[in-house]
C-alpha cells in the first residue's frame, strides 16, 4: 500500500489495513489516507465483546490494525467508569490478543491525560500517573496491549481537532457567535493536534519499531491562547472558576523524542479554518454491451442511442450527472459505437461538459469497463452510471457529501427477487444478494454508484465470473467487506430501459412525469411529482 502524506508518498509494507473507530473524527481522516482500508464503526463491532473482536479480526485477516475507537468524554468517564474502563482499558487488550493471533501490527491511540501535570513536559519514557478516570482507563489500555502482544505502536496525543466531529474549535466558535465574551481557562497547558496531521504521522509511525510514541503538532499553549487564535471575544479564567467533574492536568505537554516533529499547531489551525476545496467528482457512463435483449433494434446501433420518449437514451444518464454538478464525463462503449456517440455529443461543449471516450474491447463486464477509466480518473472520486438507467432523483447532495469508500443507490420495489437486493444496517450495507428467492429486503440495487479511487485497485484483483466477466457486484462486495459501503434510497422513479417492455414503460413515464426538459444544450431538471415507483429495474449486475 502507498499512502500519500503532506511530506510525500510512503510505501507501506502493509497490504491489508483495518481501521477500528472509522466513524470518529480521527477515523475519518485515517480512512481518507488509507484509501484501501477496511473500515469498522461502532455499529459494526462492539469492541468490548472479546469473542466478537477475535472473530472480526480473524475474518478480516489484516496485517495492520489501527484502533481509533475510544470513549473520549472526559467528564462522562467520571459518571460511567465501568464503561470507560471497558472501552478504553479492556477492549484494547482484546484487540491486541487478536492481532497477535493473526500476526498483525497494532497502532493504538492514548492520551496526554495519562500524566498528572506536575511536570512541564513529558517524554515517552516518563512514568504515567493519571488524575482522572479517563486517563486511568487509557493507561489500562496501554498496559493491556503490552501484556497481550509485542508488535504494537502506542501513540499518545492531545487536544484533537478535526473536520469530522465535535471539537474545541467548533464548540468555541459556535458559543462566541451568541455570547459577548467566552471565558476560557488559562491554567491548563498542552499541545493542540490536527487529526489530519496525526493521521499522516500514523502512517509514518506504523513503519517504525515497536514502542510508545508521542505525536502532537508542535508548539505549546493554554486553552485560552488556543481559542484566542480563532475567535476574538475570549477572556481568560482559572480552572477553579470553571469547575468540571474530572480534574485536568495543569501541564500535559507531550515531547516527541523518536520521530520527526509535526508542523506548528498554528499552521495546522490555519488549514483547518480555511474553507475546504473539494476536487470535483468525475462521471463515467458505461454504454457498452451488445443490447441483445433489444435485438433487432440494436442490429445497427447501440441501445443507448435508442429513443426514450423524445431523446436518445444516453441523454438521461448525462442529465443525472450534469444536474449533480459533474462536468468531466467519460463514456465507455464498444469499438463499433464510440464514433456514434462522438457524432451525437461531440466534445460536450454544447452541453456545458467535457466528454472523453474510451473503447471496451469485447464483453468484459461492467467492472472491466469501469477499470478502463483508471488513468483518466486518477485519484478523483467517480460517479458511475449505467447508460440504460433513467433516474428522476437529484443526487447533487449525495455527490457533494461523498468523501471515501463507496455508495450505492437503492429503490424500494414490490418484486425484489428480480433484482440484486441489499441488506442494510444503519448507514451501511452489510450484504448484496443477486436475485434471491427470499429477499432480505425490498431494496433493489440500481445502476448508479459512487466510488473513491480505491475502486481501481479492487478491480485489478477481480477474477472473471462464471460468464467470463468482471462483475460490479464483486466490486461492491469488496467495499462491504471493508465496512466502507453506504447507500441512499431513491424517492422518484427509476428505470432500466434494457428490454422492450422497460423501454416502452420508461418512455411513457418520461412523457407523463418528465425527467428533464429543453434542448440538447439545456439540461435543467424538471422533477414533477410522481408515484415512488420503479419501472423494471432489470439486472444491473
């Protein structure tokens, strides 16, 4: 695995990475950095269940486990010490034992609160002496790991802030908007740490020798000095004026003596406060295949050029992508048909997009066709749509919120046994069955998918199915095994126009309710109210 950090790419010796606590603030940044990792959230695994932990890690067979799962409510730990010690203390021991069993390296996060604050700074070899339940529970976690395995990296860090969760920066910014002044303690000193920087340092430490490491952004400040760097209306106070259930160490400055220093916290804060500029997602329309179910209509043309009501079929997936804000689009089709698309659509200039064309030689399957876009897509996320699928829904919000992993779009249908069917739990997909006799849900998998750049690595590992093709279902199952698959349920109508019946019904629905209106150069969705209904979804695998 190669991980790209701010300092450059790190060629890692680990090929199978498991991230526990992937839904947390740090976990999100780890997931983005370790793009091919299997992601595990609290809904996927109860880390306090020893048997479940061992079974999960045995099944995953990772060579590196990164444990970012923890109970981090410092005052809450005082109220629930049993929970704190179960999650922060005993669970790391279960994880360590399971890692030892499968031969995996463990990276685990601890805290500056394992120290009492009686000194002005602490190196890795200093003796811990926690003064609150949170610190004591985290120290037990360190001890349980060292008791259960040798090949560990324990990373102590402090004062985390990041884009994907509640943190001190966002809390104070919010309070400062509705209060004339905000009191912040000045007699607690430490080192603020940006989770994105910590994730990058984790990739480096994972390759270092076993042991305990301190990893924080450089520079020392009080909570008051930290707050003053991003809001103007803060005033200092003492801890005694702001009583809390858990006692905090006065000085919890972690000194790193083993690795290169991280950048100053002020620089990291500037990056955090700077508006995020997301790289626009690219779109891929898969318009290959022989169209045998529509023969003889497809004897001399590609099925995606057949009319659906008053427009060629290819216009509808184009409209779905353009309406979502996607401007760079690749169309993948067969050797004999790419010229037809080029003649119809040209460069895409008239449509306000940039079109690229790729040829799929032979019937290699949907996943094989997607793999042809690897060089063009680069490291960008991609929205993949089957060219014979027609959607009424606007997916712009899904596109804008997508960061990593994969996402499929599902539709409630009355005859789920005819489709690929998804079994879901919370926000994750836990399984997909192709045309099951007894479906576990009524949620059909449609021909619309969002993937991170890791999809191309997955495709390279696929083997042909019984029909000699690389299957998109195998791609989706790979993400499901990593706990990196999410979903949205469509509300408007959806149709696969790949059979005579579905082609006719799609035309009738478009005529009746409208998917888009205007000339070829004016894509503007007019989504009228219509029954929440699927029209012959066909087989999208």
